[in-house]
C-alpha cells in the first residue's frame, strides 16, 4: 500500500523548490506545500541571510514565523521536509515547522540541497530539531526516496 505522503519544503533561491517538485512527480498521489516566511524575514544577500539565521540559532533572535495552510499532519503516513543547507543547519524556518509538528505521529524524512558541504552537520542538526519525531531518513536530493516510500 502506498503511504500517504506530504512534501513540505522551504526554498530561499529556488533549488529546493525544484527538487521538491521533482520528488512530487516521483511519488504517487503525494501532496506538495511550500513553507513561506514574511518578505523581510531574511535578506536578498546570502551572507546577511546567513548572519540572521545564525543569530536565531544562537538564541539572539526568535526563529522566523512560517505561513502554512492549515494542515493536519496526522492525515499523512509520511512527511518529507525539504530544505537547503545553511551553515550546516537546515534553513531556520524548518526549526519553526518541526516545533509545530511535535504532535505528529507518522514517519518523517528530510531531503536537502546544498553547494556540497556540511552534509553531516545538517543531518545531526535536523535530528536535534526533530527531537521526539520519528525520523526515518535524511538524504541529499531525491537519492533515498524509494526507500522512504516503501
Ligand atoms: C544562508 C546560506 C547558507 C548556506 N550554507 C551552505 C553550507 O553550509 N553548505 C553548502 O553546501 N551550501 C550552503 N549554502 C548553499 C545552499 O545550501 C544551496 O545553494 C541550496 O541548494 C539552495 O537552496 P534553495 O535555492 O532552495 O534556497 C548556503 C546558502 C545560503 C543562502
């Protein structure tokens, strides 16, 4: 039986969005939703955006609010969370999302896009942020999708 799957992603410059759309094509009957933040939550400059995110991670600033339609996470067997790697962390809207998912009982996995570094750090920070949730896998791009949907 196919797992009922939701793909949720945050994308700052479009690569993760593209990957999420590809994954949505690869999974039968999946739903796809983008996580949005306020226009001024980050900067158009990558380095300034990185500084804002690090301030949030270090506790100097609140994590960003996210705009997400009313979703009952427990309607899904599997939720795939897509994010770019930001200094070895998931993008900080993912922290807000995972906090909002704390009552989710199903399976959770994460796909990420990156420029090629800090993958191990991403994996360990995602697990930390998803503490208490049932994380079944974390992988780059769509490399592990077949295993996750089994
Ligand atoms: C704030 C910021 C921090 C980043 N940090 C990393 C990093 O640590 N390692 C890496 O490989 N790429 C890093 N990147 C590059 C992105 O992870 C990569 O370009 C990603 O595919 C962008 O996805 P998006 O277009 O969906 O935002 C960073 C990009 C930004 C904007």
